[in-house]
C-alpha cells in the first residue's frame, strides 16, 4: 500500500515533515457501471469522530446510490458501522432543513413561527444582530457552542474570535470529554499519548517497527460501542487474534469484559483508588521496570508514598470489588505482559477525581516502562501543524487583543486553562450567563439541552438573550427553544473538508449533490466571518481555506485529494531525539525535569497536589450516607450504544428501530428489590430532578447501580414549548449538576445517586 520511498515536504517556516505517500490505485473519483464513485472519508455531519475511508456511489443526477467501506484505506480497511450505512436516510430525511429560516425573537419556542428566507437575509440578520451586541455589551457576551470531535472546531473558534469573543466551548460540566486526560498528559509528559494499535503505519500491524501489545487495558472505554479515542473496535479483535490479552475496568460485564483475562467491575467513580492500588502492588512486589524508572521517571518516592495507603483490601472495599486479589492479578498481568497499553475512555474524565485518576493510571504505564515504546503507550503526532489548526485555537490569539483574551470564562478560577487550551470553561460560562453576561449565542453542532448537565439552567439563560443563531441539519430542542435564525448545514457526503486525526492526512470530497441550499460549516463561517472582518477571512473560496490550513504539510488541497492518504513518518523513541522538548534539549520528555513526572512540577506550580490522590464522588454512599438511604442506587449515564451518536439518529428509522425507547439498564436482582420487571417504565429521581425511562434487566449490570441513556429527545413529538420534543421527559442530565473538579476539568457525570420506582403510566 505505502510507497517504499518516503518523501520530505519542506515549507519555509515549518519543520520539515516526512510523509509516507499512500498512493491509492485510482483518482479520487471515477465512473463505474454508469455511477460516479467518490473516495472520501465519513466524518461529520451527521456526527462521528472517526473519518473512516469510504466509497460513495452516486447516479448521474448526483443522488446517493450506495456506500461501501474503502478497503484500501489503512484506518478502517473497508469496515463500516451502521451509522455510515444509513447516511442516505439522514441526507434525504423529510425533516432535514435545507433552507435558511428566521423567526421573530418573541416567537422563540414556537415551532410554527419559522419562515424561509434567503442566505443573504439570514446572514445579514446574524451579522447585524451580533454587531449590535458587540457594540452594546462587548463581543465576549456572545457565546459560541460547538459539539464534540467534528471537523469544525477551528471555524467556530475563529468565528468567535472574529466577533471579539473568547467564549467558545461545549456546554457541559468540566469540559469532561478527553480534556481531563489530555490536561494531565500535557502537564506530566509534555505530550499526548495513546494506546499503540499501529494506526500510524499504512501497513499497520505488519510494519517492521511495530510490536503487538501483549496486554491492552480497556479502562472506562467500551470501544465496541464507541470507537473511543479515534481507535476502531475492530483493531482490538485484530490484536486479540495476534495474541493480545485484554483487561477491562468497567462496572458492567460488557461483551469485551466477558472475553478479558481480568475484569474489574468497580463502583463508578472510584478509578483513582483502583489505579493507586495497582501502583502499590507494582512497587511493593518489585514488579516495576527499574532501569526505565531510573532513567525516565521523576517522583518515584512520591508516588510510592501516595499509593501506600491503597492496600488491596482497602481498594476492594472502596471500589466494591468482592475479590481483592483480582487487583493484584491485574498488576501482575500488566507487569509481565509488556508491551502493554491502556485505552482509557470518557468515564475516566467524567469524575471530579478524573484528572487525578488519569495521573494514577499513567503512573502504572510509566512504572512498567510502557511509555514511548512500540506496542505500548506511544506519542501521537498530528500531521504537522495541520491537526493543531483543525482542532481550534487558530484565531483566539491571532484575532483577539490581550484584554479580550483575558475575558475567557474560567481563566481566573482555573489556571490550567491558560496552559495550551483555548476554549472557555463551561461551568464558568454558565455562571457568567446567569449573571447577565450572555447576550447572544452561536450554536454550531451542539444540542445543549440534551448533552449539558442541568439543562433547565441552560434553557433559562438561552431563551433570555438578545439574539441566537444555529447551524444544524435538523431542528433540535435547543434550537427550537432559543434560535432566531437557522442556517442549514451540509452532510459529509455533500461537502469538502479535511481529515487530520492523529496520523493520516486526507481530504473529504463532495460525492453527492447538496440537498437544497445547505452549505458546509466552513463556508457558513467564511461568509459570516467576512461580513465582520475580511482580513481575518481572506479566502475567496472554501478550498483556499484548506490550502492555508494544509500549508505546513506542503500539500495543496487538490494535490492531497489526488494523492489519497498522506501518513506522517512515525518514529518511536521520541524521548531520545529531543522532539518532545521545547527548551532545545536533545533528549527527554517535554516536562520541566525532562522526565515523566509522577510528582508534577506544573501541578505544584499551579497550586495543586503534585501527586494523585483519591476523592469520593461528591454525591455517593460515602460522602452522603443519609442521602444514600433515600437514593440507594448509583446512577451511571450515557454509556454509548452503537446506533446513536449523542442526541443524533433518534429520527432515523433504521437506527431507532434498534432502540425505540430510552433504556435504563439494571441488574435483575436490583430490579426485583424495587418491584421492577424487564420492560416496565420507571421513574428515576434524585434531588436534582425526575425522569422516566424503560427498564431493561441484564446481568451485565453491577448490582446497586443503574445505567440510563443520555441525550434523549423525541423528534416525533410536538416541538413547541413547553414540550420541546419531549426533551425533559427522559433527560439523564436533569439528574446531574454542573459541578466541576478543582481543575475545572472533569465532573461526576456517571456516578451520582438516584432512586428508581415503577411508573404507573406507560409510554413517554
Ligand atoms: N455510537 C457512538 N459512538 C460514540 C459516541 C456516541 O454517542 N455514539 N460518542 C463519542 C464520544 S463524544 C465519546 S466521548 C466517546 C466515549 O466512549 P467511551 O469512552 O467508550 O465512554 P462510554 O461509552 O461513556 O463509557 C465506557 C464504559 O465505561 C463504563 N463506566 C461507566 N462509569 C464508569 C466508571 O466510573 N469507571 C469506569 N472504569 N468505567 C465506567 C461504562 O459501563 C461503559 O461501558 O464515544 C464516542 N463514540
Ligand atoms: N449524562 C451524560 N451527558 C453527556 C455524556 C454522557 O456520557 N452522559 N456525554 C457527553 C459528551 S462526552 C459529549 S462530547 C457531549 C456531546 O454533545 P454534542 O456534541 O452537543 O452532541 P449532540 O447532542 O448530538 O449535538 C450535536 C448537534 O450537532 C448536529 N451536527 C452533527 N454534525 C454536525 C456538523 O458537522 N455540523 C453542524 N453544524 N452540526 C452538526 C447534530 O444534528 C446535533 O443536533 O455530550 C455530553 N453529555
Ligand atoms: Mo465526548
């Protein structure tokens, strides 16, 4: 697949980047049996993180005919998931909005008040209304919301900055998706690591420098439903066939847990305690890698001390593990089966103790010498500067003066937000909104009433602003409640874009005709951005934007499009070549000591504990014993299922048929304790709220816990206020507060308390 020769792209002003040139057999588009076949990547919209390689077949009129996985693409190697296979239902959905619409502000919440308008008018309204807010209240009172992992983070951030606003964020507590893990990696390693599944090599597991991991720990990541961290589930089974053994840390007995050599079904939110207990076994039983620790680890004595109280018995008691010895077994397997890696998921982030849990988990890999080695935890490396630009931050510092930058919500309270992060802190943004500092909203790929905690609070602030505009495919509860202008966005098979994930650089190519007047996110931001500031948006076409973003790679968009995939040459052992250092040193990790810091200089500098320590979930059996008597279940939320992507796909029949109702999973014994049977409708309640979901009894659940699905709304129901497509009826987030950790990263989103009881009325 890969050409043998690699080549170097040199662009003035940038480090030379060497690429494997993964030339593919055919150009990006060709004719076959009267159909046009386009090689492209499935990113978003509709939402997804991955960017799998696909072939889209269209007829002469440009209508979608079929989709296939691209077997020449090294990332997914022809595999596809059901959400790709139903993308035509999204494109052609009767409810999809394909023309701009407007509504008078007093009609917010009225589904019948929308009227179609031209793009010119819609954009003019957006410009004039936001301009008024900028003049009267300052740009920082315009908050810009965007959702997860889409190809648009850069353009939302840039548009925000163009309007003078540093408030770009995802409205959910503690920015609890990936950034808690990332923040601690940046502080203690100076870079970003992930489990090495050979994704950086076009020839994958056969690459001569790769080693098959002997052990992979799936820690709070159910990759078979989520493809967590841009890693595909099929890679786990690929590796298992090559000998990899799996350890699973998950309260539930998931499919992969049942095929693991160790399964640790811990109480939700106790991961930090478990990790510290494993650290203690590694040290006390002398299972750690002495040479590696000697040379590359700072703070051994400190972590030893931090872990010292975490005996097997103590950890088993805190984590609700019946058999303390399985913790010891996990430590032994990890130490003995090198190379080993961890794929950690969002469940690690969604704890107020999440940053500290991630520190403790990372310590396990440092002590066993598994960081920066083939098949272990390896440093990801974005394709040159391209990934950095795609993932935002390209605007904040360039377009805002210091005074305006300093108004970013959360900077004062949470100093780590200054350290490489460019988004605002969501809880502080909500607090600002509640004190009248929110005057306008730009909603681009966010359905905050479904994804954000305490949606009632978000609702209150969003309906009170002076002007709101939204960019989406469909009308959502959030947009129906609050927006004055709706701008219709194109789907990935209709639009051009770039895919720049950890390693590969690829174009996303238009494959079918665009529905109605929809436009891509980048184009919408370009058009509106230019109305405010042409210098900040100098591009005459969308393609010119991508040429600029691609500059550091040396490719133009057109060249990359015909090239196929470009993979950056990957070399292991980054600690030996100085590439992790910012101070010119020729070796070491990117930290003040040049070592992996198990005692973190930067945490200490920011006023935090330099070593991890465990804290209980704020509302749990230990912290709130009285409340626990009243609310005797631990409430887990939002474990991914294969057919939905957050609030999306509820209106896509081919997906909804697999999951008609919001489902609350519970162990049959726990269900029986509360008089519940499989299929019953039940109320779930705690001091924050009360919702209804349908009970599904399964022995895969841990007793004493219940798992509710998140992000439900009912597109088939009345959209007007107060029903808003039934968004309040089954909303997991009505039971969870906005309550971030001391870092401003992470919040207890999967471990609060609740009670459950049978609902007399069925349906929803
Ligand atoms: N189909 C689909 N795929 C998705 C998404 C989607 O909505 N749909 N969302 C995407 C997004 S934005 C993200 S962030 C990722 C997240 O995907 P993952 O990182 O896999 O996260 P979850 O599915 O939320 O949880 C993973 C597992 O953690 C377990 N768990 C719950 N609480 C705890 C705990 O306290 N500790 C531990 N150790 N485990 C716990 C759950 O039982 C679950 O099996 O998925 C992405 N992929
Ligand atoms: N209780 C609980 N709450 C959670 C979670 C949990 O596990 N438990 N998970 C959280 C996590 S990890 C995350 S990341 C957030 C996710 O939250 P969000 O990313 O806000 O996800 P959605 O609710 O699906 O909202 C996305 C909206 O964008 C639209 N859209 C999709 N693709 C595009 C696109 O390319 N362009 C535009 N303009 N629009 C698009 C969709 O139609 C949809 O209306 O939710 C969080 N909420
Ligand atoms: Mo996420």
